[in-house]
């Protein structure tokens, strides 16, 4: 239930002052780690090698998360640094400087391993204090970071970290009642990691904003933007009656590492500028896009003014299945609808339906990984799959196909995988007269599932899409059963309706505007970490 | 505004209420001019309806000493009806209010609606010119431009705001008297004193409607209004919520920046304005006047 206008004005009238408590936590070892990762990211980004850039993007994603979420210094943290692989191979590939950076980063990460992150400690203190004083509060965080916040919950916090406490989007904020304090880890930024709605500052439903963050992380200038307030400010006219004052509380934790004078840089700002610089060269070849995140790792871009087939599961929805505009009527909690035309593949005696190849290679991969995953990785390396984070990648590829097929991103890596699994040589599979090899059929299946392959002509697609949406409107009972069970599911259009179509439903985690992407990237499933570069 | 609200409706109602004080604020004059203009080529709406004698009427001739003669337009369609219509009817200024154009609301009503509500609406207001409550004012009065999500989005918000006066509850949508928003039938309901434009569609508004004030509901609707030539000569007030995505705020900011070539912040008026409630920010732009003019 959205609060009424009167309630909003009552709340604003009641809060005489608006305060930001900024808790800055310094930990020398973590500062060294940040610096080294930042340097690595910059070095790798400067290359023209796909894997280096991919690695750089992953590290950027990791570091951005560290700066905007209360991470634990646990195994996952350690693994994040170890994705760089063995240092001997790193030196061979990227040189001694890079190796030294990585070695130091890994050593520091080891030194932090299992110790308590002081930022988490501070955050627990803040929450516990609010809980004791019976103050209502909300926590602003990205949906992907939720797990770090949930893990903070302990008896002292009285189980106060229920779902209702978290604000992930502007829509969540609009739905929220007034409260006493908003907690935010990391700086206030308008886009990307740490992004918050401008309304937090320009239309606050709370008198106190508590920020817990690492040093150097600056709030982006202009967060809380409102065009009218900004217009008046230029004329020296104060207009909305909402003014924030900031109180900084600094805390230094742990021993110094000879790096007391280490200048703290604002990585999030650096990454943003890096992205802008990269995109400015090709700005004219890119289009405005809205990013719709469909699970923890993947997202799809849509044109902001193109209707997206979607399903709204809320009981209040007038029209459950229809085309909605991203950011305007397409919102978190709804489901995107993607259609895949099932194509039989002619295998001579038998015809294989969609998913046939994926089921086979995934089953085979799971089987061999259970026997010896290390050996699989070694063989893949011998076949030229030189991903430094190969172990974790293989683990992902083993995941069963759902609405997204987790697989190698590059065609040469996929071919190598199929060769290692011995499926190309499989004599008991007649591949018909297509002339294609087994791996090519399997790759085609993956491409189509990602929305990369052209399925039909545009007009024909539109006609079929409308037909599919009409049929789905008659299948609401079945769809609602799926919705109750899962955030992603597939529905097959009954064959008697004359369409060989599988419909994929994915719950929308977030809808974010402010991207400019190359035209070829629309409506494809992309790994989220790859897409930060397109923030406009 | 610090949240989604019916602010645009309040502004439109306040402006409409002020116009109720002005004896000349009604459509009768323009309405009669439109009737006279039926004799010219390509009138924007050639069909008239009489409040009592139903059926469609069209221009026959101008009367030498003033007025217009009209004849039945639907005679040809109704084979059974004979040519009793050849005499037609005359329309002179005093009778113009008995006629209205096909597809448009009536310009005069039989009784003044919502007098208690309008009378008690503003503390410092002047007296209402009571005849205005039975005369429409949609052609030169206030025009409300609805949000891009569609007419219902604006209407639903206005329906939720209730005013009580003289023991009677009326919602904002009713008090705005926009044609089609009233629960009354067209003949017994209030005459429209506010016109409405749906910003979702880009169809031009008809030529005869040239409001003096346009009140826009929402930032996106404002961006659409600012590129429409029909509103070039109007004063425009927009109410929007700050609780929208950054992209939208930036689009609006860019538009205001662009406008600053021709408009500047009206500091004097702004500073003379009473302080607004906390959370509401108001700015005013006025056209720059060239020092040569």
C-alpha cells in the first residue's frame, strides 16, 4: 500500500532536520587489496585480448560489490582473488608486474581470511542500536547483495532483517511507509553499483541516513537531483525546505601496513569514468537501453520504448499478460516472457527436439566432473581453454538447463569442451545429412536460447508473438502454479495450437535505466558483469 | 512534489475557481463566433444540436441583420420525414447557448452545480459570478493535460480526493467538471469549466480550444506539451513527482536547460510567493525580454 500524499507531508513536516551519519572504516590490509585489484583491473582493461577484458570486468564487479556490501572475509572472498589463477601462469601471460600485484593481493586476502570484516561489525552495531532504541529502519541494497545483509542477522538483532526491511528499487521506496533511519553501505551513486533513487535525498521518508563505507568512496555529485531545485539553486534560491547535514565518524581498525599514507582512490568513480571514456568513442553506434536483470548473474537489455511481453502475477493486475514498457509499466516482481521456436534437428533416423544436445553434454560433463573435476579442467586447458577462473566456470556449466543455458561464452571454448567430453566422436549418433558436427548443433541450441540466432522474420515473429500471448492468457492457471514454485520456468504451447514454441518466464529482479549499448546486444541474455561498461 | 499526487488537479481547480469570479470568463462569445463561422469554408465542426429539438442541424444561411439560419442535416437520412424542415431555425446571440456542436459538451446548463464547494474552497477568494456556473469555460479557460499513462491514471487520482461542503462530498474529478468525468448525464450535469487533453496521444486539439492556462500532470506529459504548437501562447504549470527514475529527471532537466535560452527564472515572483510546504519545490520561468524591444 503506497502512502498517501497527506502522510508524506505529515512525515516531512515532522522531521525538522535531515542528517547523514557517515561511518568511514579504515583497514590497511583491505586498502592494499583494493589498490592492487584496481591496478589489475586497469592493466587488464588496457589489453585487446577478450579473456583479459573479461577478467577485468569480473574483478571490477567483485571490487564494486566489496565497496557496496558488507561482505565476509570468507572462502568466497578468497576465491574472488584466486580467480586470477596460479601466479606462474599469470607471469607467463601478463608479465612480472602483474604477478607481483596478484601475489600481494592474494597474500593480503589470506591475512584477512576468517577475520571479521570491520565494516560488518560497524553495521551490526548500527542495526543493533536502532533495534534497541526501537527505531524503524530500512536498508538500501542491490538485490544481488542481499545475501551479505541477511548473513548479518543474529540473536542480538532480534531477527529484524526481514524482507520488508530491504529497499532494492525506487518502486520499493515508493511502497514504503515512513521510517526513522535508512542504512546504506557504500557511497550514494546515481547508477551502477551502489545506485540509489534520487528520491532518498530529495523526497525523504526518514530523518536519518546512516552510511557505512570504506574511505575514499565518495558520494556522486548530484545524487538527489531534481531539475526544479537545481534550477533554483543556481539562482541562489532555496526551494524544497529539505537540507541535509553530514556528520563523519572515522574509525581505523587493525595495524598499519606501512601504507598509512596510501591515498584512497574512489574506484567506483574511476570505473564510471573508464566506462564513459570507452563508450564515448562509439557513442553514436549505441542506443539507449534499459537493463532487466532476470537472475543473479544474467540480464537482458530492451529498448526503453519497446513493449516487452510480460506477466504480472499480482492479484490486482487488470491485464496479467501484455506488452509493457521497461521502467514505465514493466516492473520488478513481474516476469519477462521470451519465446523460443522449437526446431527439430534432422538426425537421420530420429528428429531431436530443442534441448536435446544440451541435456546430453550437461549430463556427460556432470558425470566426468564427479569422477575428477581437476582432470577435466586440465584437459580443457590442454585444449586451449585458458580461462584463469576455469574451475568455477566448469561448475557453472554443470548446472542443469533452465531458462538459461549456462555454457562457455566463446565458441572455441565450447568446441573444446565437447571434444574433451568425447561427444564429437560419438559414433552412435547419426547427425543426418546436414554436414554439421555434433558440437555445432549443440552451439546453435545455446545461441538460440540466448536469443542470438535469428528465429523468424520480424513481422512473422510479431504475429506469432501475439498468438502466443493470446494462448498464454488461456493458460493462467498453469502459469500461476509455476510462479508459486519458481522464479524461472518454461511453458510449452500445446502442440494442438499449431505452434512449436517454448515460452520462458523469468522473474524480474531489477529494472535499471541509463545504459547505452551496441545495437546487436538487445534482447539477448548477457552476463551482468559484462554490462557495467555500458552505463551511460 | 515529494510523491505521486493529484497536485495538477488541485492547481487546475484553483485556477478554475479564480476564473469563476470573472464575469467574462465563459464560452458564449466564442461559441457564437463559431456558429457564425459555419458559413465559411471548412468549419472545424459543421453540425449543431439543439438542446430541445434533437437531431443534427447544419448551416443554411447568414441572416442579414445578424444571426444564422440552420436547417436539418439529417433529413436526407430519414426518408420518412418530410420537408417540414425547409423553414429551418434562426440562431441569434441570445439563443446561441441553446445550441451545441455535435460531439461536444453543452455550453450552458440549467443549474449552478457545486456552489458551496467552490465558495468555500479558497480563503482569500472573491465572489463567484454565479452565472458562470451555468456557462462552460473550456475554450479559453483552464486545460488539464493528463499523464502519459493515460486519462484513467489522472482520473483515478482525482477521484480519490474528496471535498466536503454543505454536508455534501464531491471528489476532485467532479469539481473539475471535465466533460465525461461527471457522474451526471450530459443534460443535467455541470457545464465543463476545464478542458482535458490526453498526453498519451499526439492528436491536435481542436482549433477553437486555446486555453489561457495549461496545467500538466507529470514530467513526461510536460515534455510532450512543450513540443506542441497549440500551447505556444499559453501559460503552463506542471506538477510532477520527484520519485521517478533518474533518466526522467535528467530528461526534464535537459529540457529546462534548453528553455533557458528564451526563459529565465522569475526571481521576483518566486521570492514574493508564500513559502511552500516542506517537500514542494516551485520555480517559475518567464520569457526573456530583449533589450531592443
